[in-house]
C-alpha cells in the first residue's frame, strides 16, 4: 500500500518516454507517447506488416529486448534484422548466407550490436515465458526493458477463446508491473467486416480489433498498409495518458519498405503554384509612341 506521493516517487522513472524513432515523427506529432512499463498493442489486419513494424521499432530503439516470435520463423526474423542493419534486401541476405564465407560473416557481424534476444517456441506458454525470463536474468543480471509477444493468438489456448485472450492481456499487465518492462503485443483486427472490404488501407477502428482487446492496454495502435503506394498508416485508437481517436480516422503516414523491413517518414509535398500571367495592358496610341521614342 502506497501513498500517492510515494507511488509517484517510486515509479517516475518507469513511466518515462521510450526512445524516439525518427520514422515515427508524425506519430509523435499527434501526441502519441509510448512509455516504459506500459502494455502496448499493435493491431492490424492480415498482411499489414505488424511483425515487421514491431521488429523495426525495437531494433531502432535497441533497448535490451526479449522477443517471443511464434509468428515469424527464426530465419525470417534474423534475416529481417540483418536487412535493416545492412540496407540489403532480405533476398540478398538469404543469398549471402547461402553463399557462405565473407558474405555470411558480414551479415553475422552486422548483428553484433543488436540487443534483441529471440524465443521461437510456438505456441507461447506462460511457463516458457517464465523460463526465458529466468534465463535472461541469469545471463544479463537484469530484466529486459522491452518484451514483445508476436502474437496474442499464438499463446497456448488463445487461438479463439475470448476468456483465454483476456487472461493473456491480464498476464501482460502483471509482467509489465513486475519487471518494469514495456510489453508490446501484436493482435489481429477483423478482415471480414464492411470497412475491411471497402477501405482496407485505412487503419482499423477500435471496435474492429478482435475481441475488443484493444481497450486493455495503456496504448493501442492500429496499422494498415497500402500495397500500391507502400504508405503505412498508423492510428492511435487508445491512449491512457494522451489524445486518441477510437474511429482511427486520424492517423500518421509513413513509408514502408518491406524488402528491407524498414520504415521512413513520408516526404512533405509542397504545393507549387504556377506563376500567374500579368494582365494584358490596354492598347493606346500614347503608350505606343512612348515605347517607340524610348
């Protein structure tokens, strides 16, 4: 039991803002403030680069991270990281690793400074989470600063059971409070409703997130990818300590580069106006005479 003042003094550090990522500047400009110790949900329809977005985010922050990847294979995750680090495409990374020798070593060396540790067990169980955390503490003598669960429906028993999914969200809150880590959990939005069929490139609103689970975290982001322009739209549909738009009508746009698993700020397009033609002067004998005389 803590007084408000003591609670503020003890937990002020844990609520500080996460390191900013340049590609997310437009999202920050909307008032979105991801913080240490929060549970953050990233929700989107199938095929919207949710895993790539989360991986890019934690790679750019480069905080000590434990990433539970039940959705991505080990090679996919590691090759995406190598692609980010070297700015080579994932196909080039795959070819280089197959070639071996100096190419293989170059990609391995590019990952030397990464602070991300992976766990690829599927399905994710709380027992495996506890074991991985114990191993992490044994290795580094501290808890990770970020935990990523990819994704909620890959938890044991949570494929379609709403009660189990709610229990997973409660477990995420508990682990964030216990360790002080930021917990990022990925989740699906419905792709069978009218909005998904008529406007699939707009971020899903809060009521389109499966199970209504976006209401549980402190911060919920919804994402959508326009495959024609590679515009990546991110909306804040829930934020406990800042502005949000449950309808997802207001969103930030960045550019997705799927082959590199990278995201960049969308360029500001200045409106260039054509020079207006001067109005024609009326003819008069006096003006003609003056021009001839000069």
